[in-house]
């Protein structure tokens, strides 16, 4: 429960910073008019949301199937048995196989959404989202690398810690919510 408390505290602090930014940010942030760019950018944004649902659904499924040490502390002992729910294990296998492709697609769609939806030069929250998405992508690439170079081995170890932590996903979500509030969507 300590990790849940830390994530909640992190979420509250980040939300407070975003609220302060909403108050002091330029109130005249232009957003795009209804055009093909706006419509296509909105579709890309919806795609990002759905892909995030799959990616974090995978994380939730892993936790529920006790595929991680966190759930050993969060769930009661007899909640999920190892032999139970074969459909969930098949779904988890599928989600594990598609995770790298979905992650790459998320980064591409975030970039496309930001570019098509209008000027993001003045939107600090959009810049934060792009940086965090690239952060996740870069460390995810280290996890896919199969070379035996010493540098890559060390980066793979640190890459797992950086890529698998929940704080980045929470930060992307909070910044996205407040960023859309900033531009009036």
C-alpha cells in the first residue's frame, strides 16, 4: 500500500503544478479550427487513448495474475490462483507480444496528434508529454535489444526500471488532461 500512497501523492503534487500552470499560462493559446488537420488529429488522439488502454490493461492484467511482486502485497493470498483464468493468461501472452508495437505506435500517434492539433510551442504540458513518451520509448528500445555489449546490458537493467515504473504513465495522463483543459477541449 505504500506504493499506492506514493503514486497518489505524486498525482496530487503534479496536479497542483498543472493547476498553477493553467492559471499562469497564456490565456490566448490558439487551437485549430475545424479542418482536416483538426479532425485527423482528434482521431489520432482517440487512437492514443485506446492504445494506452491496451498497454495499461496489460499492466493491470499482469498485476491481477500476480505476475509482479507488488500484487503479492496488495491482493489477499487466495484471490487469483495460478491455474485459474486460462483466457486471461492467453490474453496476457498476446498483450506481451504486441506491447512493443503498441508502444511505438503510441509515440508516433502522440507526435502526430501534437503536430496536427495545432501550435504546441506555447503549451508546456504538451512538451512534457512528448518528452515522457520519448523517455518510455528510448528505455523500451533498450529492453528489446539483444546485443551482448556491456553498455547495452547495463542500460537494459536500468531501462527496465525506468520503463516499467508507473509514474511516467500517471504523469502523461495528468499532463494530457490538463493540457486539453488548457486549449479548451
